[in-house]
C-alpha cells in the first residue's frame, strides 16, 4: 500500500541567460601611499562608496574611493 502525505519534490532547473546573471563588482586593496607595501581592506562603505585600508608593513590607515 502506497500512501503519500506530501507531494513529491520536483527539481526545477533552468539555465540563466547572460542578461539574467549579475556580476558583483570586485573591490581590491591598493598599495600603501607611504611605503608602497601591500594593503588590506578593513571595511567597505557602500553608501559613501569608499574603502578603508591598512598597510601590512607600516600600519598606515587610509580611505579611498571604490574604483
């Protein structure tokens, strides 16, 4: 005896066209303006469109606009 209380789940797959895919912008850290060392992102402010970065070598903290 086969009793089903719930409907079977169906797998719904569809291909996305290139117009339906959204590409998120990539935010990369910049080089330190003082020593030229590599920086890392501390935070990203999407409202002001800025990013706060810190140098790994000298510890300088700076803010730049998102490119």
